[in-house]
């Protein structure tokens, strides 16, 4: 009989998801271009820092597939990856743009995807 075990990384991702859902999370970044846009690298770093601050967990590895254009309603999907390879999807949605500052909400998915065995 196989016994399912939850790794510490999966547990941490679950804590992050629950913490973000309960506390809500948002970010704000000023950009210097003529068209407000946040690079995918800076977005990933900012989201990771906000998630860590909201949940009290170590800063996770977050990657985003594209730059975030500073237009209200624009959404992108980022991926949080734990040390064991399990992942958690994270949605980022622009809520407002003031001058060159992009304000956005962050919402983690409810379910962790376990690492491939």
C-alpha cells in the first residue's frame, strides 16, 4: 500500500496559496519607459518579494512569460516553482496606472501541481 507524503516544499506552496488568498496581495512598480511596461524579470522578482512578505515564507522562484503592459485589466500568468519541482500558478492583473507607476493584484492558484516523478 502506497502512502502519500507531502513534501515541505509542497506544504510551503500551499501556505503561500492560502496566505495570498486570505490576505490578498498587490504590488506597485514605477517604470521609466514612455509606454508603461514592466519587464518579465522585474515582474517575477516583484511578485516573489510580495508573496514572501504576505506569507512570511522565504522568497520563492517566480518566472513570468512576458512583460506586463501598464493597461488596466491586463493579466499575465506567472509560475512559482519550489525546490522539489512542484509549481503554483500566479495571476497578475493591472488595477491602475498612475503616470508611469503600474499597480497590480496578485492571486495564487488554489492547487499546487506536484513535481513530475
